């Protein structure tokens, strides 16, 4: 089974590219979904996160308040490191399990979509890395539209991440998602033909 690590910055369009790859038969494993599964209500990990961040980390129904935690970690890099130290091992375990399930099912290609693939040291889980990127102004506009935040908040969120130009250096394939959906689809098709085959 060929395993593609799909990564990129926030609001670059990783999900769009993952969907295009799924249409070509790839099994997509989403690290964000795994992180939600890992902190489902009642899990020991959620209890540890609540102990770290206090009551502000939970919603009224007992689930993780992802928006509140995001705000807390963007203001405090040390707490971000503490959260990642809790989350990354749990996501690693789940991702390895899902990849093995894909292998057992006979999948030819699996896509592990992970925003922090490089930062979390997870590149060893994949055969090659594909990076989704956009021009900086496009990233800010999409983030503001998607999350309803102002420019200052969007700039702070983007600045807290690995720069896209740095991330691109890790990719054997770089998909520029700044243009039209058709242009992105064309790049994905070309990359698929080049790296995976007909």
C-alpha cells in the first residue's frame, strides 16, 4: 500500500485535495477526526486536557470546547506544547491502527491528512509527503471567511504555524490551491498520474 502524507497550513484546502484523492480510490485518514475521536466525552485523554486547561476547556455537554482551547494555546505556546504532548501519542496510535486497517482491506493508496504531519514528527508514517499551499493573502481571506475571525486574529493563527514556504520544502508534490477548483483538480490529477500511475 502506498501511503501519502497530505499536509499544509490552516485554510489551504487540504480537505478539498483529500476529496479529489478519495475520488481516485484512495482511503483517506483524517488526523483532525482522529484527534476528535481521541478526546470524545468520557475518554481519559479528555479528562487530562480538562485538568490541564480547567473548566474553560469543556462545553456544557462535557465535550471539548475546541475553539476555547485553540484560543488558549495560541496565546500561550507552553500550554500548546503541553496539549500536543498529550494529543500526539494518542493520534499516533489511532493513525497506525487506521493505516493497518486500510492495508488489511487491500487498499492500494492511503492518504494520511495531517496539518501537523511534519511538526509532530509523523513523516515516518508515510511513504511521501504532498503539501497543499496557497498565497498568503488567499490563506488569510479563507480563514477569516471560514472561522468568522478578523484579520488580526487570522494573522496570529497563521503566524503560530510553520510557514507554508518551509512546509513546501518537504513535499514531493506541492499543490497550489490559490486558484479555481478546476485548476486544483488538474494539479491533483497530474500528481496522481505522475506518482501513483493510471
